[in-house]
């Protein structure tokens, strides 16, 4: 099996990533990220993966790493700046790409790391929040220059365990950074889905779409929905582990409409969850509002998001001008994940599991 071939698809899309949070990378006041600078890190990281000696100690992956032993010989390692989606163009990831040192991190989304073996290509993406509106990038850049840190709160990883651990160790030893798994709460999953539903129902003029158009957007973008429930029950048999709830695309608009009607009677702003909770309570006698009932994963046509810290984002459908309600909803979801990664204490003291 040949490794993945680069194409016009933006690296964030159509790949299942594990989510991790990263503390700020210390680079010093004089260092600036650019493709040329990242090329040096790619070369050093490749030396580690190839099993070369670092400071007198062999640090490469050993023969006991069976997963990597099955993908053939190491071919290339690239680190490069990840352009904004609008500027993305297909490149041969076996080469450095644009080596222009004048193209700095200030005008890019983050860092894309690709490790290519004979039979498989692995990827990691270090992301910072996308600049929206009239955001003044010089303010953030100046702050990073002053304190000597570069901030990429969110790491998306598509790597097997041994490779991921080696990559995390490189970040730790080179940039004095800490990497840990990002877990997502049940509330975060449902709130994210509700926001996404709301965002794709708003047009480019900021007005809510008409009912028929909104229903069409739900059917074409969200499609079928799967909600996976788990239970935090003690002293109970393990035979009841999860319940999978499948919602057909034709039923989703009706479910949202029912939730909006419920919301008019109270203060709730979660029409999907309100309607689903009522439906499940009536038909299954299960109270989803009980704190012992957990939403473990939500899957739909636009994305899959799991509380264990995994995400897969479908490439959004775009209008002729390159923008659409789905594109805007996806950008907001990614930025919310970055915000979740940058807030609070690191989730696991042992770092990447």
C-alpha cells in the first residue's frame, strides 16, 4: 500500500485525529518560525527517527516498535508552515515547499509535520486560533516576541503510539513544552453540536435562514446523526455499556423544530438536546438529563467528535466565493477546540498515553 498522496484537500479534513494540548513552545526572543527554520527541525527529527545518536545516546525507534516495522523504511520528514485554507495549494510533501524566509508564522495557521514511510504517511498539526475579522496580528506577534514563546494550544495527531511519543518528547526537549491528552466533556460535545446547528442556519448576511432553506441545510450538511450514550453507574452489571441513537436526515429538521417549540416554553437554547431528551424519556424511559448519563460521541455528516479526544472533520461545502455557512461553522468549531486546549490545567499528568 502506497503512502497517501497530497492533493488539494486541506490537511485538517477527512482524517481522524487524536487531540492533545500543548503548553507554549519556548524559542527565545530572537527565533522566528519560518519554513527555512522548520526545515532544520525536520532534519533533526528525522535523525532521531532514523536511529542516529543524539548527545551520545541512541534515541531512534527500536525494532520492537512493531507498528512502524510494518510500514517500511523511513523516507521523508517535513515540517512546514500550514497556510490558511484560502491560500492552500497542493504541494509535494516530500520536499520542503516554499523556503522563503520572509514567509513567517504570523501569516500562517500553524505547523504541519509529515512523516512518510514506504507504505504509510503520518501527520501532526500544531494549531493556533484562526484570525477573524479585523484582528491585529501585530499585537499577538509582539507579545510572543517579547516573552520568547510561540503558542500552539492544539495538536492534532495521526500517528501510532511510538511515533507520537517520540514526537512529543522532541517538543518537550527542544521547546520545553508539555503535551497531554485533551478530553472533552459530555456538555462540551452537546454544546458544540448545538452551536454547529445554529451556525449553519445563519446566512452570510447574519440573518437566520428561512425554514425550508434551513431544513435543506440540515439534511445536506448534517445528514444522519448518531449519538452514543454511556453510563456512569456503580455497583451495576457491565452488560449495559452504551446506547447508540440513530437519527435519519429526514427526521432531524422535525426534531429541531420540536426543540424550538420546547424552548419557547422555557429558557433553554439547546433545541436538539431538548427534543432528543424528551423523545428518549417518552420512548425509552431514560432520563438523559441525569448526570450519570454521558454523551460519549456525536457523529454526523459534518464531523465526528468523541469525548475520548478524537475528531474527524468533513471538508465543508463552499459557495462560489469560497465561503458558506458550513465553512463558517467549521471554523468556529476548530477555534473552540483550540480555546478548550488553551484553557485550564493539563488534563493528564502522564502526558500522551
